[in-house]
C-alpha cells in the first residue's frame, strides 16, 4: 500500500484517510468543473478588457474624453488659485509655472485627441463619399487562363487605362463629332501602367488603336448603361484593337490585353474624354513641354506655342485627341507620345502641394474625375497608389513605352506586333527583371515585307476615306 505522501489529495479525506472510488470520482468531477469555472472567469475578464478598449477608442468616447480634457482646463484653474493663496509668494510663482505647463499639456492633449478623431473619421468619410461617386463596371478576370507567371505577379498593380471617346455630351463646335454623328463606344487610348510589388519603378505601355488582334467572342457592351448585355459578338481575325472596346466594352478589351501581355490586370480605369477637360480645369491647368506646334487638320489650331506651356481643359482635350497633326507623319504614335506625357504631367500636378494642400482644388478634381471615370476595382485609394507611385519615383524610374510593332501598316491598314520583342517586354514586367532594349532590331522573320502597299507608321494619317474618318476620328 502506498504511503500517505504518495496519495492524491483528491482520494483522501480531511483526516488523510483513503476514501472510496465513488467519492473520488465525484471529487474529480467537482475539480474539473472548478477549472472550467476559473477559465470562464478569465475569459470574461479578458473580454471586459477588450470591451473597455473598444469603448475607449470609439468616436463617442474620443469626443467625451476631448470634452472632459477641455473642461478640466477651464475648471481646475479656480481650485488651484484658491490653493495658491495659502502659499508663499515664491511658492505661488513656482506653482503658476507648473500650472501653466500642466494646462498647456492638457490643452495639447485635448487638441491632439480631437484632431486624431477628426482626421481618422474625416479621411474615412471622405474616401467613402468619393468612392461612392465612381461608376463601377464589370471588367476584370483575375483568374483568366491567359495570365502567366501568376506567382511572380503577386502584389503587383496593373492599371488598364482606356480613353473612351463616346462623344456623349460633345457639341458640334468641338469638331470631334457628336453622339448622333459618331455613335457607340470607342477606345482611342489604351495603355497599361505596371507597378511591381517592390514599387521601385513604373512602366506605362501604350497600344496603338489600330493594332491588329484576333478578337475573341465578347458579350455586347452598352455604353449608355455601362454594362454588358446577353448578346454575344463573335470573334474576328485581323480586327483592330479599338473594335474590342467598341463591341465588348471593358471586359472584352481587358481579355485582349491579358492575352497579349500575360499580365494580371487588377484595375480597370475608363475615362470619358468629354469629361476630361473638367479634371484639367479643376487643378487650374497642366504644364506640358510641347515640342512642335499642334495644328490638326480636323481639330484646327490646338496649340501653336512650343516649350513649357500651361494648357486648360479644352486645349488639353484636343491635345490628347489630335491625330492628324500637320508635319507629324506618325499620326497615332505622335498622339500616344503626347498622351503619355500629358498623363504624367496631370498626375504630377494632382499630387503637388498646390493641389493636395488646397481642399477646393482637390475636391473639384476628385469630383470631376469620378464624374468622367468608370472602372473595376477603382476608387480613391487605388488612384492614389498610381499617382503616388508616379510622383514619388525619380523620373528615370518611370518608363513610357509603346508595344513593339513592325513599323509598317499592313495591307489591312493595321499595326502588327513584333511577337518576340513583345514577349521579352512583358516577360520582364511580370518577373520584375531589366527591360529589354526598345531599340533592338526587329528579327528578320518578323520584319514587314517591302511591298508597295505597306505604309510607314502613319496609322491613319494617309487613310483618308470618308468611312474611316467617320468611325475613327480621334
């Protein structure tokens, strides 16, 4: 028989005598319940602490603590003055210094608490307010089989930006056509802004509107309702890139760009050019470096000054639209360059202290932007990511490119991709490796055939049929 010292106390009486098994079993149950009760009490205490913290950091509590702090500043002074009267003159002087310091500290604490509350609440409220103004559309397919190197693209940001020139709201005086004369949606600008996970560079790649693509089947897009319909447009070989948006809207052009690039497009930004000028006017103009006078055979004398020029909304709208500029044989390529420069200049202006620290300008810009913009996974936070990335980097880290083409329009009047150079470019973007040399020669097997029907990079400047002018005027 074991000694008393070796026995479990639960199996012994108060007189340290062994007890029967039933009593032992009952005692074990009681002991287990006691442990559960203690654990429950501990969890209740922890939950009470959490509730106290939540209540202390709630807006109501912050307001009350701010009010109380300010109240103490006002009410404690008479009481302290009464105590000071009982002290010596030297003590009174010393005490007054301490009182002033204490009051200053309490005031500072109260003000800081108020500003923190107002800042957090105000910023959240403002973002919610402005986000509600953005028109949301369905465009993204982040699980598409066309996405390559998915793991390498984790946390990358890819903004597909489309300039939609629907002419809705345009007047005849603007010289760009109206919704009646030029119906439907069209993507006169297509570019992808790629920001890798490390945020150490930004690469903006533009795609010519006349780029030849194999357009997939796409559901019909209704620009008036900003949504797709049940009707399906059959795919087409040798189609122009801008037809993808015209027939299938955001979802169709996103599908095409993901097929070409292998990028995971996780933000779609559509901008109605007719509302574009309001964004520029909201920030009181944008400064650009104009290389040649912009005298367009369709839009007229857009901008004749050269060098550093600040342009307003109407000028800016025609500056990015112009594609029949006298003296510019590159047509769409010249326009792409102007569009890239202008977008960079606009983002720089928006993120400048002149706008960010001016609530009126910033509010007007966001209102104008939201009014003219529609997108998927789009809001104030997402656009600030893009703007801050482009502003915060050294200019040498921001690269503007045009997707590699053979340099000659084919017999269908389309620009043709240099497949090998395109693959090298987007492989580098997806894997965040150095960019290939854009000036590298086109492989012989991908060069345009030297035929009399091939045209230089005019992409429309020499195509003057009335049908083309009526359907693709920029």
